[in-house]
C-alpha cells in the first residue's frame, strides 16, 4: 500500500538555524499539507499546497516558513531561523481531492535547542 | 468558529468490552468528519470518515462511528476492544466554508487504554 514518507525522523538544530523537512507524498495525490503537533497539544494546520502554490496557510505559517515542491515527488517545509517554540512533531499529509481522507507520514520530530 | 471537542482526555476499558470515544463538532454547513489513530512514535493513521449518506460508517480494525446531526456528534465505537487498540485517537473535521479551504481542524485527542 502506498504511503507518505518523511525524512529525517528526528532533527536537532540550534536556535537561529535553518531546517528543511522533507516529505514524499503518495504519487497520484494532488493536495499536500503540513501540520505540527507540539508535545501534549493538538495537531495544528500549517499550510496546504495545490497546483504548485499555497492554497491556504494558518497564522502560524509566518515569513519564517516556506514550502516547495522542487520536483515531481518531494514536498519540503523550510524554517529559515528556528525558534525554541518551533520544537514539535511535523506531519506531512496528502490526498487526491478535498473530499477524501488525508494520508499522513510518520512525522519528523524537530528539537530546537 | 469551527471547532472539534473530545471531552475525555482518557478512556479506560477492559478487553472484550465495547468502547466509545466521544467527539462533538461545531461547523457551518455540512461537515466532513474523520477519525485518526496515533500509535506511540507513529504518524496519524486514517480510521474512517463521514462525508454523506448512511449515518453509521464502518472503518478499519473493526471501528465504526455514528454521525448524529441533531447532537453534532461523531462518536467512535467498537463492539469488543482489544489491547492492541490502545492508542491516541483524534477526531477531525474538514473546514468547508469557502474556496480552496481543505484543512483539517482537530480535537485534542483521547488516549484509549484497553486493559487485559
């Protein structure tokens, strides 16, 4: 069964550094998403992406964040200058259309020190 | 505002007994409702969804959920719990207010513990 993959599984970085989280969505999916889950808190939407552009973003997704689909398979989330409060589990998801369920990757745990 | 509430932080049930994990929602218009499960150190796995049609939907691993429009609820149920069902369960609703808005709005999660 096809699945969403994410790398790395765990990233440790120093405050102020740039990080890139990588995701490979399911190949025939058209819509892509990033969510994050701070430890002990609810899952929060960050951004959705369709047709090579952002279709929606939350208030969390400020100028420090960007997304890119550099080729036909990868979908990346970049944080330009990490802050301590960016420490969280970041989930990538994809689906075929908006009525269908979103399939999630295993997540990348980002620790900012 | 669109929101999802899972009133119980934790549910404990004995193996073999029926289980219910509660979810209520507040959205404008017709909701798309989902249940996901998260096992320790794993991602979110889709269990089931309600889009339209029959109010009782069946999903993976023997789970089912009943959409109740009058009570704005979408409780997750299973007739006979297994120890392996112990995990964190999330209810989510898709925001269908306008345009290309497809984000999922999440409840806080309910930790299910099934005791042998």
